[in-house]
């Protein structure tokens, strides 16, 4: 029988002691659980980036995985703590939209408001719910505690949505939604939106950048040249080979992206 798996995503930083402390709490409650570091490099307080990374990871984890996500600028406030049961697994974290892209309404079976302090550490800090609420709840869940024991079911949660893509004749307009640590520019334009265009003859404009055509790999262009391609998330991405497209062209999240034929 496969051991239970907990995947951690935070904005703490890989070397931050907070990550190790959360693992210590989990293992102290359930030593037989496996823990995977999904990511600890989410930009500080960037809920949307965390939601995107979490969504992108879920299809590659085993069914039944417990995801603990902590990007929580509202810690200690009135924002709720949640446990979600979905078709793919369980999600634990703050009710600020962080969990929502990975757990769309059609895939969510139950939304639980985490209020049963029997499954928290005590005393419970107002500034570190990753340690005192989310990690222990995940550990107890991995030991087989029923979802219903953690608190009441609630009908709604905070949700964030990808910005819509505007489709016109001979044009698709989107925006940059994420910039990774390499300076690659990820847009909200997916592969399906580009099907009406010829890959070789389309044009992409973004700030001062103009690109003609798309390629399949970063290595298909010369060093220092920009490349447009479909990335591993299935989204249009603009990269600069062996460099940072964000830095080179002064692009930030929210910048408009136009694709024309």
C-alpha cells in the first residue's frame, strides 16, 4: 500500500527555517508520511503566482495527495482556513484564492472550514498558521482522520480567475500572468487560442518586443534572441535564450500581449 503523500508549496524561500519546522510538525504527528517540496520560491505574498504553480503541478501527482499551500498575507485576520476534498486529492490552506485554480468548482466535492482546534497545535500563533494549523491538519488527515472531523462544510470559498483572453478577427489579446525565475514571460493565451493561426506566420507584440513565428524549443533561436513557444503548462510563453526576457524588455505582469496573423 502506498504511503500517504503531502506536497508543500510556500512563499517562505527554500532555505527558510519555516519550511523545516512545518515538516517537523507533520512528521511529529505522522512519521510514516512522505513529504515532497512542490515549491518554496513563490514570490512573497503573490497569491496568484502560487495558485498558478499549484494548478500546474496537480496533474503530475498521485491521486489522493494532500497539498499544503501557504501564501498567506492575511494570516491572523478574519480570512478562513480551508480543507478541500476534490477528485484528485486534498488541499489545505488559506481562503484567499490560493487553492481555487487547482480546485475548480466542478472538481470540488467538499469545502471544509478548518475550525476544530483538536487538530491544531496549541497555543496557536496568529502569525504562523503554516505551522500551527495547516501542517498539523494535513498530518492528521494523512493518518486517516475523516474530513468531516476538521470542521463544518461551507458552500463557497474565495476564487480567483485567469484574466480572460479577447478573441477578434485575426487577433488574440491576452496578458502576462506570471514571470518565472528565469525571466520567462507566461501569458494567459493557451494553445487552443492559437489554433486559428499559422505557427510560422503569426506575429506577437508585447511592450517593445516583436516576434515573428513560434518555435518548439528554447534552443531553436540564437543565444540572446527572443522565442515564442508553448510551455509545459500549455500556455504561450516568451523567453530570451540564455537570458531574462522580463529584464531585457522591461516587461511586468499585466503587460498586454497581442497575437495577429
